[in-house]
C-alpha cells in the first residue's frame, strides 16, 4: 500500500557530543510522534569518541531532501557555528525514506508534521516488492559510512577548534559597568535606597581584610544589605540578569582571601541577618541566620545547659564558618563545622531558594546536599539560614598547661595522647616564639615561659576529668614535659586558655609600619605531625624573621605565622617559598593544603597539586550545574578552565595591614 511522504518543515539538527559522538536529528519542534508515519533511516549511528575534550558545541546540519524515483538525496552541511572563516564541508548522502514497519528497530529521532498540500505534490514511495537498489541493509550501511565521514571531519579538521571553543565558552563573561549600574538601580528600587551601598569606605571594607594573608587590588562595585532570604533571592535574580558576580560576606575574618572580589561585583553583607530564629532545647538544635557570632550564640543559650562547640577565632560568624567548614580548638573532641550542621537554606545563582534537608539528626534521604554546601565558600549558593546541632555543657571543665624542651617533644607527646584514646576536649601547641608574642602583647594578664608549650582542656564528669589528667600527666613526663600548671577556678581557666585564643591577634598587634603577617595552615595524619612541625620550624628559623608555630595538634592541624617587611620584595618572596615548601611537605605526607582556613584565593594552586585536575573537573561540573554563569564568589577554590593560571595570582599580595596605597581605588566591571 502506497503512502504519501509528509513534508519536512524544519531543518534537522545534528549534534556531536564527546565522549560519545552522535550524528542524529534532535527533536526541536515539539511535535508528537503520532503525526509522523515516516522516519529517515540510518541516522542514529553512534561512534565512540574518546578524546577527553569534554562537551563540544553543536554542529548544525540542514538536511535537504530531493525526490528521485523514491530515492531521496540529502545534502548535509556540517557547519562549524561561529567560525565563518572555516570552509564548510558538504557531505552528500543518499537516503531512502522507508515506510512504517514495526519489524524495523529504528529509534524515532526526528518527527515530521504531515502537510497534506505538500504531501500531495510529492511522489509516492515505491513498494518494497519493487527491485529498488536502496534496500534497508544498504541504507543502514551507507548511513553508518556517512556518519563515519562526519566523525572524521569533527576529529581531524575541527577537533582542536572544538576544544578551544569549549574552553572559551567555559570562561565566564560578566556584565559591563553600565549593566552593573542598572543592577544597583533595580535593587534600590526593589529593596530600598539604603539596601545597596556604593560608599567608598564600604567598598574598601568588603574588598580588603586585615586578617587575610592574601589581598588583591580589586574592590566590589557595591554592597547589598539583605534582611531576609527573600531579599537575598531578589538580589540573586537581579545579579543573574545583569551577569554580576555575588560575594557573600559575614564576619570578614577569613585568612585566604575568601571574600575578595577579583572580578568586582556585588558583596552581600548579612549584617542585618543576625537573628537566632528558634532554639529547640529538647531536640538539641538551633536555627540561626548567617551573621550570628558563635560566642554570642553560646552566651544567649547558656541558660538552656547547651552550647555550640565549634570555636574558631572570636570574630567568626556562622555564615563564614559554614562557608569554610572551619573548626577550632574544640575539634579534638567535637570535630569540625560539617559535623554540626543539620540543614541549610540556600539561595542559588538564579534566585531559587532550596532547603537541603529537614531537621532530624540523621537522614539517608537523597544526596547529602548539606555536606556539599558546607565548605564550598559561597561558590555554589548563598546560605541564609542554618540549623545547628547543640551539645550539653560538660559537668566539669579544667585547663592545664605544660612546657617542653623542644617543639618535637611537644608534638610527639600530643600524638601519643591521641593514640592512647584520652578524650581531651582541646590540645593546642605553641612554640617559644608564640609564647614570646603573647607575653609582649600582654593580653592575658600574666607572664609565660617562652618555651614550646601544650595547652589542654579536659571536660566531662569530675571523676572522668581527674582520670584523664592523670593519664596525660604521665604521657607528658615520658616525653620530657615539665610541671603542669592547672587552673584553680573558672576565671583562671579563662586566663590560661586566653593565651591560645589570643595568639593571632597578639601577633598582629606587634606590627610596625610596613610589617605584614602571613598566616596559613596545613593538616597531616597524626603520626606525621612531629616530623612536619620540626622540619617547618627549622625552615622558618632559617628565614631570620619573626615567625611562630601554633595549632590544633589533637587533629593534626597546625599554623604558621610569619611577620615580614611588605615593602621588601626579596623578603616577601622568601616567605612565599617557605609557605609553599610547608604545603608541599604536607601533601607528600598525605596531608592537605588547608585544615580549616579554606582555599579561597590563596591556595588554588595548592589544591590542584593535592587533588589533581580530574577531581577539580568534577567540582567544576557541580558548580556549572548550579551556577552556569559562574557568578557565585568567582575566582575562589579553582579556575573555570583546567590548566589556567589563577586569577590575579601575580597581583595577589600577602598583607595584614589596613593601610592601602592611595592609588588603590574601587574599580568597576
């Protein structure tokens, strides 16, 4: 039985997509398959293609059918879109349009809408009983051959261009100065005139940090002050519309340039989102906004008998703590930030608001989105609400300090305490230089021996604390430890512990004009801690600069702080080499380039060494799926394209001074 051929009203689009190369029509018109009694044969050939270039752009192939005795000749143009200088390759393919036949296992790849007027003007397809040259098998064979030719073209002639274009398309394109100004105006009309600031002092405060080891000569274009999740969503929608980068900001106490603005953009300050929304005492959790300061939180909930145990620097706020998955002195017993986050409310780059999970302490429902956002440094979304676990305040707490003749003795004793399973709450190390710093700063109200020192905090029941003190005392003496100094009251315990908590601020207080402090951290397996501390300490001493070691030795994490002359290029370069040597040594010991500060702008190259480009490509893929325009805190953690040099790496400077050169002005775009 003869049938009329439906008219093809559209060009057919072909795609080439490594790692599998498809040469096939793709459905574009939205038409139902029921309206297509015919389909073209042999265009569904798939050829495996392993060139590792990632996704290539589409190749558009207009298909023109010319009927001649039931044989339809198709002229297929394979055109590399966007490259007008490249010659077009024309591949002529002869295809037979087959009648519908249930026994044929062709997947419908393109639908043709029936047009009775056009169909009446087309010739009939010859019956299968006629002796046509183009049998089904020959058609399939030839279409495979045609696909192979197109494949060869893509690989041999355009392969390198595909790779270049794919990489070029991965590089983010941001809005112009005019578009940023439009975004600012639109947000002011929506959220209020005072909701967005372009004041010069505001821009400087949100683009430069006295705490950070890395600062760059670039400031945000504006600073937004949302008061709710809805405000943040609106900000994201507008910034997405005008391709304006978004940089979350809470406490501003990060150390690796985590909130710097290498591409300009909109800094989003949560100063007005500082509420404790709800305390669930019986459930041992609390819901807070990102600008709640952790010490303030503990002060406000102390009457419940609960506390939040993660304790980084005193200025840290919950939003930033989530961003870097920070920890602190309590990590030895209580772990890091990621263990204490129940769920998050997150605004995505297009303004979509999601909640990562509900409020039970455990859940195996779906992907662990909470864990994905914790530690992502604002590169995947903007956190606007956090549900945190709380712990019960221990019945008894005691603080003790013990000195050692060498830094290796102290580190070895610390590792032994952990190996023996003593449940100390905190165990911190400070070298003789850091003890000197504390004495000179005078912040603790007492004088300390200037030798390597371990600080312990014991907590639990009274009997448990006494038992743990005995075990630790025995271990310390076996490693040349001196006499323990124990706090006799809560006030004295606070004084003893303040020496550790004031360490970085004591160092910063000793700066003179031109002095800068480079402070960074690494972490290694516990057994390698004495080795890396001893080697790094020796290397720092050889610099001849004022440099110290301190850290959370209970979990293998320690910090270096080096003071140097920021105006002396040779001195700065020597410090940079020393820091890089310490990081490389940590990686050789199967450690990490950062235990708690995050990657930010300062450690992107180290992260590449640690994880490799293949692992970073997985992270890039996750980011692109959530942030296709690369608007969320761009320039942090990794570059958008592998093997590219970190943004502004040459301009990045180690600095901890609030004084900025007079020529450093806010720059737009």
